[in-house]
C-alpha cells in the first residue's frame, strides 16, 4: 500500500449491508510505519466530482514495486470517480464499422453471436414470458377475463405488470420465511431478486405512469380551451389507443421536465432549506436508484402521492383557473383553433413544437436570465411585504448559486427549517441556512402561499392571452390583402366569417414578437446610459454580425429546409406509402407534414452519426458545430456536408422514378402487357366481333327494305282486287272465250305468289 496518499473516492458500501474486510496481499511487505486502517478511517460526507478538475497526481510506476498491485481496486475506484462521460476515448475503444457490425468472420464472432442470442432468449423468458404467464394465470383464475368480456386495450402490458406485482409479493413472503428460518444465503438471494423487481416497478411508475397521469390531467383541464369534451377524447382513445397514450405521456414528460427545471432555477434564488420537501437534483449525493433500494414502498407511495398533488395543483393554477377566467371575462377569445383549411397533420405540428420551438425558446440563456430576474424581483417584493426576507432569501447573498452547501447537523430547537430536516430524515443532504423568525410566522407563510397562487394565475393568464392576441392581429395584417374564401358552412348559412389560422402559428408569432420587443427594451436600457459613442459602436458591431449571419441564411435553407424535406419525402415514399396506400389508389403527399417529420428524422440521424464510428460525415458535423455561426465556413459546409447529403437524397428520389418511367417501359412493359392480354383473353374472353362492322346501320337498312317491299306488295294486291271486281261487272259476251283471251287475262294466283316472294 501507499500510506502517503489519502483515498480519493469514498469506500464502497455493500448493497445489503454486509461488511467486506480488507484483505492483505500474500506477498506484501510490512510497512515500517504504523499501518493504515481503511475501515476505521472516517469517510467524507461527499466528494464532489468536477469534470473540469484535473485528475489527482499519480506516483510514477516502479518496475520493482510489485506490492502496489494490492491497491489496484482503490486506483480503479479513483479512476472511476474521475471518469468523465463526455470523453468518448476513455469510455470505450474507438468504434469502426467492422467493430460495430462484427463482420470479421472469426470463430470469436460466432461465439459472441451465440452468447448474445442465448442470453437474449433467457432474458426474454425470465423477464417477459414468466411474468406474463403468471399474470395471465391469475386473471383467468380470478375470472376477470371471460370469453365474452376480455380486456379491450393493452392486455399484454397490464398482464405483465400484474405478474411482476405477484412476483414481488411472493418474494416478500419468501424473504420473511427465510428470515424466520435463518437461512442467510437464501434470504440474500431473495432480497436481491426483490430489489430488482422493486426498482423495475418503481421505475415504470415514476417514468411511465406519473407522466401519463400528468398528461391526461393537462388534457382534461384544457378541454374548454379547445372546445372539446370527454366524449371526443374517449372516441380518439378508442380509435387509436397507443397513439393517444404516447401523446399524453410525451406532454406529461415535457411538463415534468420543465417543472423540474423551474425548481432548479428556484433553488438558485431562494434560501437553502426553503424547498425542503422537493428533491435537490444538483446534489452530487442524490441517487434515485439508491433511494429506490433503501426506502420502503410506503415512503415511495407517499412521495408519489405528494408529487401528483403538487403537479396537479400547479396545473389547476396555471391552466384551469385562467381558462375559467377567460371564459367568464373574455368569452370571444376562446377556443383556440387547432384546425385550418390546409391539410396539416397535428402530430407534425406537435413534433415541430416539441423539437424546435420549445427547445429553441427555453434553452436560450437570455430567457433563463430574464426568468430568474423576474423570480428574484417577485421574491424581493413579496418578502418586503410580508417581512420574511430572511426566511425566503436569506440574510446574506450566496457566493455561488450552483454550489451545494455542506451538510448541517439538525438542531431540534433551531426553528422550522431544522424541523423540516427532522421530519424528512432524508438520506441525501439538504442544505440549510439560518434565518430570523418574525412574529405570526405561520400567518405570513399562508400569505406567501396565497400570493404565490395569485401570481401563478396572473402569469399564466398573461402567457395564454398576450402572445396569442398579438399573433392573431399579426396574422390578420398578414392576410388582409389576400382573398380568403369562406368555408362552405358559412356560405350555406349566409355568415361570411374568415377562418382563423392555426393557433400554433399565432402563438409562435406572438411569442417571438414579444421576445424581440422585450429584448430591444433591455438592450436600450443597457446602452443609452453609456453614451452615443458606445451606442454607435454597438450598432456597427451588430451590422458586422448581421452580415456574417446573412451567409448563414443559405445554410439554414439547406439544413432546415431542403435536407429535412427530402429526408421526410424519401421515408414517406419508401416506407409509409407502400404500407398505407393500396395499389389501386394514388398517394397524396403533404409537403408540410413531410418537412416536419423530416426535421425529427434529421435530428435522429445526426445523433446516430455522432455516436457512430469516425467517417467523413461525422467529421463534417463536428467541424460545423465547433465553428458556430460567426466563424462558419460556407464553402466547407456546402462541399462536405450539404452537397453529399443532398446528392444522396436526390439520387434516392430520382433514380427509381427514372428507372420506372424510362428503362422499365423499354425492356419490360410491352412484354408484360402482351402476357397480361394473353392471360386475360384466355381466361375471360367469350366471343369476338368485327370492329368495323356497324350492326346498327345494317339493321336499319334491312328494316327500310322490308318496309318498301311491304308497300309494293300491298299495292299489287290492291290492283289485283280491282281487276277482279271489274271482270265480274262486265257481262259475259261469250260463254266460251277463245284461247287468246284466256292467255291474256292476268292470273290472280300468280300475282299473289309474286307478291309473297317480293315480301320475303
């Protein structure tokens, strides 16, 4: 051992409380000085790890000092403590395509494939199939599911969770039996299994169930804002349950994330110890997994209920109460319009909102600084009104807002903050700073809560109305010169009211206009007191910066316009259209939706590229990110990043079209047509007729000839009858006429036969 160096990292405590004695190496020489006893050395409270801090000095390795191998675990712990996750070279070896795909063709690779498949199968069998089978058996045994009454949605997920709950309860009972029978090894194994099940279930509840509940509560409280009802939400859930749950979970997760970010900002302003009931996420000793392991289920249930109450109360104050005030005081302002004349997918708008607008707005340093300044001003005003400045902000300013104060020993007679720590008994340290307790302190705290609720309602009401109102007027000015056709229902009823645009556009436009206006006021307030020369110098600097940013407009058009549009259109044509559109139908493409989804695809592709092996596209993205906007190399980005990607997407879109409309007709289309016609004639053809034979005209000619023949036959018959009548009226001059008279007389029978032949 090296007694002259103190331990860098705190000693590792076993999971279930078992003590592991420090063993000496068999070949270690005894030290001449007093030996150092590691288990008896007091461990520090916490050792903050700063990634920017250089690693501790390490003594040079000596080839003859073989006993130093005894302290190898301690050195490994020190290296692990100083490990920085952003240093990719220290995290793992450099990735290559061969290492990533594993296509080296060796027996070691086949062995790795075998173990991966085997362990994957075992993992699925233990953690998926067994809980599902247990839950399904329990549901069938209790008669919850019958052939006429099955679970409508998420049968597999609910059955698996029920199986995990049954396994956890069974492990608790078996652990109690093993403890009663004093089976130490079996009890330890059962305890480890129970910890795995417990951490899994608590993770599902905190990451899945709590954000989902927050998302549904947000939707329910905002129903009047969109002129919707619970029946509409129920119908949408029945139509697409998975999509509905995912959207609500996503909005709930975003709400929880920004709520936690606001709590972190409050901790930077308020006195340490005010927010004793909320977790300090910046505390280096805070570990959620350790809390899940050590704390009981009852305490976790209490924390979850408290978190749900806090989140739900905040939603009521910031969403439901302002909506009710708007409905009563300004009824024409609501509802928000979420549908327009253009075919825009709402999911694409939500992805655009969550991926571009919100991160671009909340990650700005100016926005965070302004919000922090507003919170500090509000705290100062309220503290002076109520006389609790010492409790709310402290008696002296904090030297560093991000610094976590050291752990303080709780004193039972030190006031309310010490009582807070005594009640919580938390494993992680909670900062505390002394304060002066004024008279009627409880009444002042109640007044603080009331003012906080009123301020939240007013702030939320302002946020919901001012940007949307400004955006609506801006959109009205924008569309004033355009001819807007009224909707069909308005034309039918006779009321021509112009359709309102989508509220995402109005809210975004109003928000950015407010941001520009407030930013201009802040800059003017800071610059005007400094004099005219400083103002002119700043204006010149802005002109130069604007000129440099003008070059970035081309990059923005390429990176945020052309590439996402081509990416989204390519995936739409290759993946979505073959799966959703039948062959007999023609797909309808919406470029706006394809662009919005392409932005998301581009972000995912950039993240995967940066995580992958080193190649040209990764180096180009990293170089563009390092240069930034002001030092942007336009030629490098277009040549190394924009041109290859656009060329690749352009070829992927154009080559199949060219092949389908030029090469395929030349070589294959005629043959396929002939084969198709032959098969059709052989299977379905009944008879043939001449194409140039007009049977209608022939039939008309035959009818005309028959009519003429009938007229001629009628005339001949009439003439014959007249001759017969004339022959009967003449007196018989001679009883026996001569042969000449008999031959010249017309024969009635012959005339009738001739008329019949003419008719035929």
